[in-house]
C-alpha cells in the first residue's frame, strides 16, 4: 500500500499544518506568480519578521516556495519576493454522479492540470463503483507522469485489486470525493442516497482510502462546489444550487460552508412546495427536486426555473443570504433560461417586500474542482473556506 508521506519532490505536506504556516501558504497562493515579500507576509499575518523568515525558510527547503525576484526599492533595501510552487503537491477531485464520473488532478494553486470523464452506474454496487473510481484516479495520476511503466499499472494488493503506486503520483496529498447526499461528512459514510438506498451505511471514505493508499475526504457534491467557490473568491453568505440528475444546495454562511450538526444541511431539493404533488425518490410528495426534474423532462424549462426560483426564495427568506449561484449540468444546458426564470421570481418577491433583489449568477467551476479543495483547503487553513 502506498505511503502518504512518500511524496515525490520531498515535501511531507501533511506534517506542515501549523496555523501560522497555513496563513503564510494561503497568502503565497493568493499572491500568484507575482509573489509576496516576507515583510508583506509579516504585516498581513501579524507574525514577527523572524517567525515569517523561519516559516518561509522551511517552505523553501521543502520545495513549496521559491524566490521570485525583487521589488523595486522605495528608498530602502530591495525586497525579495517569494511565490508558491504549484507543482509541489497535487490533489485529486472526484465528482461521483448517479450516471457519470469526472476526475481532476489539481495543483496547489487549484489549477486543473489533468482530467478524465467516464460513464458510471451508481446502482451497480459499492464494490464495482469503488473499483471504477480507483481505476480513474490511478489512470489520471499516471497520465500526468506520461504513463509510467507497465509494472506500476499491474501493481496489486493482497486482495487482488489495483493499488495506487506512490512513485506514479506527483506529490499526491489525497483524494476528495463529492457525490449526492445525504451522507456523514465526518465519517465518510453514505446514508440513503436518493434513488439508491442500497448505499445506506457504506463507508466510502475508508473503502477508497484502503484501495488507494492515500487520505480520502467525502462530502456532498453541493458542499464541495460551494467550498471551491469560496476558495476561488466568493465572499459573504451565498447558496450554490446544483441542478443535475438531482437538486441540492451548498450553503456558505459568513464565509464558511454550513454542513449542520449532522452534516445534513443543504438537502434543498427535498423541501415540499406542493402538498400531494408528484412522488419524489426521497419518499415525500411535491418536493422541489421532483417538480423541477419533471418539468425538465417534458422540456418546460421555464416552469423548472420558476419552481427553482420559488425554492430559492424560501431559502433567502430563511437565511438572508447575499447571492444565489446556479450550477449543474441541467442548468448548463440552458443557463440563460434558468437565470432569467429564477431572477424573475426573486425580483417579484423583493418588489413585494420593498427590498433589493438578491442577485443570481451562473456558478463558475465544477464539482470535481471543489472536491479537490476538500483536500487542499486544510493545507491553507481554509477547510471550510
């Protein structure tokens, strides 16, 4: 089994995680290729220059930071600037949907450097799905290395299942997996995924970690996407509404992902808006998800957007959020129709209340990209953005 501390490039990143180091790393990441000076790091973190020097010296020694030239003098000594080395570590993000799988490899800056897509049947059974996911992660990582050797591809565990050889991975820190809920984020255990009750109680995190030999984090697809958006710069309190094969929400409240006491927050699609409405896969009737998907299936996108807008209005009234972001592959097929329809409902509600409407925008990025941030976030002190 692969040893997570054997990262090529020599950086045992999982041992670095002091609060101060995370602050410095986050500022280095935010500075990008332009870099940032030690003095600026001290000013923005509140750390002493000596502490910053020690931290940056260690980061340079471990290959995570390099000097990136000098700033022009303003009368004193020229300042040396440092920048993050994005390729010093990578994370894999996996979007495990009901019928499809997207896997991305991202560097420390969050840039996608490779990706793979495959068809998937979530109802095929846990063992079959875990095998497919493990194979896609292995193929993705080896693709970055140019497909290093048949011997690596043929590595097997004692159980006869493929293992992920450490030498084929570019400093792989872990794998973040995002999929429909409900689930227990803290333990990585699935509950009764809507439409797939056979997954109830399956320990997906531990099963994948054993197969891959690297840390695995599991969360709902909507939470992962919301985390990715917050890390990418979305501020304040917002809701990410994901309409694809199902409907859910990722909630960011005061800059942090809100998962709830039992990590069950965001089951947005299963709020009942039509008593005695059509049955939903969750067992209730008249859920937003059932109504939206039925409208989409008959080609009535205006109605789907109207229902989504009504549900979004309920969420705004409950949480007083600043922004609604729409995503998911169903939205992506006709983003203008969904944006117009949801905005029209929210504008009308705001007009009646004498308030400014909450803006609605299309969400940039993908769920798989956010899933990678489930791994990278803690490295930069941003586990919940």
